[in-house]
C-alpha cells in the first residue's frame, strides 16, 4: 500500500499559544493536544510524541506500549519539574502495517476513516459527556452543547499508568485517514468534515481546508490535523481507481517533527463591491439635498453603531482572555473539581468550565471547617496551584474519612 500524508496546525483565533503537536514519520502518524497551561501543555504534547517516535525508531513495534511508555515519561516529568506540574495530553496515533493500520488512543483527539464517501469514527472520546451519552443519561444533541463536554476522564501523563484503547483497521486503496485534535471537532460537524475530505484533491489540501474551516467557525482552540491517503502498490492502477474527488494523492511529504507551528488566521472578506451594496450607495446620493441629509445621518448613525459594536467585541474578547487565565477549585457533580474561569455568570453565560473532575467527595471535604466554602469556589493563581490544592485537600480529607470509618 502506497502512503501519502500531510499535516496542518494553527493557534486559532483565541488562544495565546499552540499546545498541540503532531508527528508524520511514515508509517507512524499521531496528534496530541496538551493541557496544563501554555508551558505545561506544550511540553506534554511534544514530549509524548518525541517518546513514541524514539521508541519506533529504536525498533519498538508495539504502538500501545509506546503510548504507555510516553505516559510514564510525561508523568515523571510532571512530578519532577514543578514548572509543568499537573500537565497532561491527549494522544491519538496510527501505525501503518502493510494492508492494515493499528490505532492507539487516549483522550478526546480523534481518528476517522474516510472511505467511499462515508466518514467513520475509529476512536471514542474519553470525556465525561461521552460516558454520560453511552450510559443514556443525555442525548447526542445535549452532548454537543453540554458545558462539561471538554472534561476528560482519561489523559496521558496524569497518572503513573493509563489504559490505552487499541484497534486494527483493514485498509483499501482510496482510503483517507484523518487524525485531529478537538479544536477541529468542537468547531465543525462530522458531516462538514466529510464534505471537506471529499472535496480535497490531496492530503495537504484536505488538511489546510479543515484548519481554515475550524477558524472560520470561531477558532476557539488550537486545531491540528494529519491526513493520510492510501493507494494500491500496482503502478498500473489508474488515478480514477485510487483518487479522491479532485485528483490523486500527492507524494509523501518529508517527516514533520512534533513542534507546533502557527499560521495567520484567514482573512475576512466583506461584502464591499457586491451588486446590492453598489445599489444602496447610488440610492443614497440620487437626488436633492434632503435625500443627501438623510443619507448623511444614516451613515453617521452607522458609524456610531460600528464604533459601539467594535468596542463591545473588544470588550468580550478581553473578557474571554481574562477568564481563560483564571483557575479555581470547586464542586462538580458532588466531587471536587478543577475549574478554568471564574465562579460567576455574565448575561446568562457561565464564565467557567470543568477541566478535571476528581473522585474526592465534595461533601466529605466541606465537612472540614477549612473547606466549608468549597462550593463557592476557591481561587488559585494557575492550574499548578489548583492541582496542588486538590492534593492538599486529598491529604486533609483522608484522615477524617479513616477516623469516621473506624468509629
């Protein structure tokens, strides 16, 4: 099976840094989405991919074993280096082996198979919302807008060991494989992803289209994609038998190491020059001083509207940036949880979301006088401070629970 691959990554329109990483070293391909703040997330995703690449180059063929070793390396670095304490990452990797591909997966990045015009998911998200969906607690429509949809139940580097999902998928000539971080899937639907993959002539075109679409839809997170095309080994095979919508796959690109690159967001195109806008401009200056005066007032009014709208947008963006830098420890579904944001609402919108939900009982913690205000939120300086506070809470509550159990 002949392979052609390409990748694209972008910081998005909101984030200040790119915590995603990707790996394109035929036949090994992977994406990772780091967490733990700009420094921690970037280190976690790069360190994880560097580890599996080094193991692969050394002859290690067990992909799931490579991922488990990457988990150990990231976890030990997190424990040893206070600057990146509490960091972690998702990781979705594939290893091409002749006519099939081996998949290893942890977190909420995803792998898809695009075959004969249909898009098939190859991984399941390790998130709280996905678990609720599988248990029938919420519907698919509710899952798409659930405020906790980004809360991970499994990630690389958070614990000393991790369970890795594994699968083996048979390949056919003409298949197209997609690996992506949740910056893509949080912005556009699987149907839109299918349309973009179907319309792309080669892997690089597909990757670029997907990243642009995520940014056009809001670009609230880093977006990284890897696209891999498969064609028959027989050189006599015609392009129509192995190509996608607009042409055959391109040759394999040079290896790309897991250092994230950023790109400028796509330019926004206005409606200036359209037939409707030209007609409005002509109507405004057609005849008579009264008509001109009314047009002038309209334009002046629109100018003020534009100024107010711009100020509002700048204010909202500033609020979003500020909120994204705040952290606190609170309660989620009866457990102690780490939140990103502030414990407040604005115009009906929550200014926070759960990042990590622990197994520590909130009721047990709030029975201690020191933490009786936990439900109101205990603010901390950063995620490292939140992780340290949770560990302190765990140490404080365990003796109380043991005492209660013994009495």
